[in-house]
């Protein structure tokens, strides 16, 4: 695993998608969260936007910043991570390098898992950085991170980590389709399905809706409806993805 990890880490470090996605998650997300709360508390906020951001127009500044950060992270990690997974796995087939990988003294399924671990570690670090930057900006603006803010920070962190786990199945999709475009298509379709499921009122038990709902994107009542069983079901997506990727890479042929 150490050899496979080193190879995949080197690829990830040099990937253009990572160089673009990292600042998006670690800088754009925090600044967007700060600006969203500032807009909500501005007297010049337009009517439609005022209704959208009404929950953040009052209350502790730190709690509002971290709540918005969690909501944005839940979506951004899935979107960015889905694109990264499409590149990480499907690129081997598009570039014709998948067959060369099997010449290494590493089992195929180990290569698949190494890709998944490198992708997951990178996304987890981005989630931690985004929340840390948001907290630091909050302190710089005079916010106070009290017990309530720490609780909101924990939810934001949990939602971000759950979203990382939800990204991993796209590694299996990319392996099966052998196409980055097909993988991105599945990502877009899944986002659309998630919206429909939420509208139908079943989002509480749909893993891809849980992180956003938990952070309050669907309102306070929807957030309160997210209980431990729903969180556990969502967390189970990651190990299921690991098993699927290991199985798929262990049976690769025609590469």
C-alpha cells in the first residue's frame, strides 16, 4: 500500500483539478460564507435575497458564519470531489495508463484503494482548512466562538466529512464507466435526484441529502429531523464504496 500511496499522492499533487479545487474549498467557501452573512445583515439586501438569508440576519455572528460554511461545504465538497474522483479513476483509462499500472508489484485492488484514500485525505484536509479559515475570519470580524458556535462548528465539520464519504462512490462509477464525462453526468443526475427527493419530503433518509439538511439548508425543522440513524446510514456509504472499488479494481480486464 505504501508504494501505491506514494504514486497516487504524486499524481494528485500535480493534478490541475486539485490545484483549482483546493483554493475553491479552502478560501472561496469561507469568504462566501462571510459575505453571505454580511449580505443578510445589510440594510440594502434585495427582497428575494432578504428572505433567503433571513435566518442569518440576526443572532451570534460566529454561529451564522459557521452554519453557512457548513451548508456551502456540504454541496461544494460533493461537487468538487465528484470531479476529482472522475479525474483520479477514469483518467487511467482515457490516457491508456491503466494497463501499465498492473506492471507494478502492487495488487490491482490495492491501487484502487490507494486512489480512494489519497482522494479522501485531500478532501478531509480541505474541509478542516475551510472551517479553520472561517473561524479565523469570524474572530477577525469580532465574532465570539462560544459553546453554541462550537456546536455549529461540529455540525459543519460532520457534514463536510460525510460529504467526503459521499464522494467516494464516484470512484466506482468512474471505474465502471471508464469515462470522466459519464461520471460527471452521474454526479449531476444524482444532484437532481436529491433535489426531487427533498421536495418529496424523503430527504431525511437519503444519504446525499442528509449533510445539507443537517446544516440547516432546508430549515431548522429539517435539521432537527436528522437523527443518529440517518447519519449512520450516510456514513456507511464510505465503507460500501471502499468495498465496491476494491472489488471493481480486482476484476479489471481489457485495459
